[in-house]
């Protein structure tokens, strides 16, 4: 806390130094002695309360810490000390975070932002520290809202402030960065941050209750990363480390989550007997801690074991259990009850998989009538929770189901929407994977037509649609594997007005000749497909070995003809169209060209060539 040296008494600095070294009891003793002194200044009292509240937080004495933070808030408010108010809000926020009551602190965090605007006369280093607190808290709210890019932005800003002084908050920020990257699908980066966080925590705060709580969360996340990567033995090691700490800390809900993770990992490892042993331990834990009224994770774990059985009776029982869990979760949401950790997606995706396995065996297409409402529930849940990754994956699954029904239009629309959702929320790995699947589907249209003509079995269609991969992604059994995408081969760039009127044409190479017949065919195809593109939300059209992308800006369509993968090409076209839109002179030129029905000649606007080359970057 070196940035507080201008304001803090030497004894308080010593107490903070001891805390920073993990000597919590010694630090508390110094603070206890200090607050008994006479003639303490208001600043001395504030910093003593602030440091004591933080240290009590780290020792797990949450209620004592909260009482001190609230007292400090009241005193700081009387003294009209904005920086001190931010300190007390930060302490309170940490306590409620540890107690799972983060939403209660939103108004206080908003207040911090207002307070920071009134501290222009305070020392810059003191203000910067409070800005770091605000960034940390605000970033966590973005994380809570599934807005991981903004969460990452704020937490990086916070880290850049605190790492200058090797502040004890640094490992906490690394931990939340790990969680954000994991939710974005960047597993290697997430793993790196979690490992860094754990190493710092263990070296500096080996006996801190709060730190053990954070380490247990990191261990669980590391286990999930290894689980998605298929390293099941390592995943089990980290889950076991996590559950041991949660049990020591008497945190039942987190213990339940990790039991579920252990059981699903053992089933993935094809170790059902060991999974049943853990289920028995899970049951005993619930009984011991009187959790029988809220044992959703136990029921889900039990359903997974039943589903893994080859017995028809057990699988039927699993279906009943999963339906009960989903109905119970519906009731909880309607009642507005807080603090329920179980989400819809594990139960729904497991039930979907159970139905699809039955579909593969029976070839009974009516089973799809059971699956479609479940996907709709997933979409509604993703919208309710702002879980854009879940929303995109549910759209992807819906597209695959449409393929089973040989409904190519619905399949394409859902694939386009899935990519748009992922792309617009910066889930780039997921967007790249979906784009690759969409391209592959368009390349395989002839094969799909043959499957339809030959009345292929549902099992053949499921294999061809790679449906199992989509379900494993939804169940977090598989990491997002975005393929490497080579740059496309550009062929032609067009700008077209309504009715298919050509306003601008730019061929990228002389190697590919676009004769009048081919060009006319393209325009005809574009006109015939345009209504479908606009109404169905499709983002690409395939013409043999060529793909056409269309971006609509105002009354104009920007079209890009190329060979190769779509993902990078789409980014370039969107960049070109958006830059065109921002340039008033260029848009006016388009309007005049449209009114006069004259094609824009490159010789009249030579700057356009450099503009195009800069964006599309081709040889």
C-alpha cells in the first residue's frame, strides 16, 4: 500500500506491510493497539478501520469486517471525505462478494464513479488507488452480466494500477481475468492467469480464509479447463483439491458444484463405479448439512449416472429426473428466489442428448418434437442471463436439428444468427468455429441433397451434421476448437443499388476473368436471392467454388466475391462498408451515381484503390 504513505501513520504502514506478507494475526494486533491511542486524527481512524476491515475479510470474519466497513462509511460521510467513502464501499463490496450478495452493492459502485469526479484536489496517487478499486468492482459487474470484454477491459486497467506496487489485490484480479477468458473460450490464457493467481496467493497468504476461498474457485476452474481439453485425470486432481478446500471452509453450494464436476468427469472417463462412490459421498454430505431441500446438483449427478447406464429402465428414470429439475428451476425463476446456482443448461443439454440417443436408435422423428422446446428454453435462459455464448451455441444446435429435418433454409438462418451473436459479443473463437461449420455445410450441399434423395437414416444424418460435437460443446465437454483460417482469394468487389443496379465494380486480379455472361449470371442470382438474404438473415451465398458476402448499408449492398473461408473475408467486407458509411463524400458519390445510373469509374476516384488495398490486403 505504498501509495498511501503520504496519509498513513507509520504503525499503520507496518500493519499493512505485515498483511501483505500474509502475517494476518500480527497485523491485526498492531491495528488493535493503534486504535486505543488517544488524539488520533480522522485520517488515522479511517485508515485503521479500513485496514482492519480488509484483514478481517481475509481471515474470514465477514460480519465483523462488514460492521467496521459500515461504521467507516458513516464517519466518512459525516466528514465529507469522498476517497474514504470509496475505501469503505470497496471493503463492503468484497464482503458481500464473498457472501454471494454482489447485486446488493451495485448502487454503491455507481456512487464510487460519482465520488471520483469530486476529488480533483486530492493527491493524484491517492486518487489513482481509488480509481483502481472502482475499476475492479465495475469490472466484476460486467463479468456478472456476462459482458466479458468490458470485464476484461476494466480488470486490466485495475491490474495496471495495482501491479506497480505489488498490491495484494493483484492475484485477485488475475483470478477474475482467468474466469473471464475461460467464459470466452480462451482456455490457455485462462489457465495461465489462474496458475499465476494461485502461485501468488499460496506464497503470500497461505493461511487466509478469503484466499483459500479464491484458490478453491481457481482450482475448480482449472479442473473445468482440463475437462474441456480432454485431460480428465488432471481435471480430477484439481476438482479434488477444490472440494477439499470448500469442505474446510464449510461452503455447501460450492461443494455440491464440485461433486457434480467430479461425477461428470468420472463418467466421461468411463469410470461409473467410482462415480457412484462419489454420488454416495455426495448424498451423505447433503444429509449431514441438511441440504435435502436444495439438492439439484445431487439430482443432476444422479441423472447423469442413470443416463450412462445401458438399462432402458435407468435411462427412463434419468429422463424423469431431468424433467423434474427443469420444472423446479422454472418455479424458482418465477418466484424470483435468489442464490440458486444451478443453471438450466446442464440439465437441458443432458436431456437433449438423451433424446437424440433415443432418436439414433429408433429413427423416430417425432422425438424431435421433444427437443425443440428444450432448445427454446435454452435460448430464453440465455437471453434472461445475457449468456451470449449459450445463446450462440443453442442457435448452432437448432441449426443442426434443422439439418436432421432436411430444412436447409432454417439451418442456414440459425448458423448465420449463431455467428452474428458470437461476433457481436466478441466471442471470436466461437464465431470462427461457427463460420467454419457454415462454410463446410455450404460446400456439402450436394451431399445433403443426396442424403435427402436416398432417404438416409437419422443416424447417418446425425454423423454428417457432427451433432455430437455441438452437444459436447454445449455441455462443456469439449473446448472450442477454431480452425486456422488461411486468407481468402479475392475476386471481385461490388456496390449495388436497389433493383440490382451496379454502381461500382473492382476486380482484384486479371487471373480470373469475369465475362459478361458470368457477371450477368451473378447479378441475376443476387437479385433472386436478395429477398431471401434480407428476410432469412443469411450472410453468404455460394456459387460453385465462389462465395458471395453481402453487407447492406443504407440503400446500398456491398458485395464481395472470393474463394476460400468466409470468416476473415466477412470482417474485411464489413470494415470496408462501415468505413464507406463514415465518409460523407463517398456516400454522396454513391447517391449521385444511383440517381444518374452511372457506374463509378476508378480513374475518377483514384484514392479508392488505396482504400480497398489497405482493407483487403492482397498481393
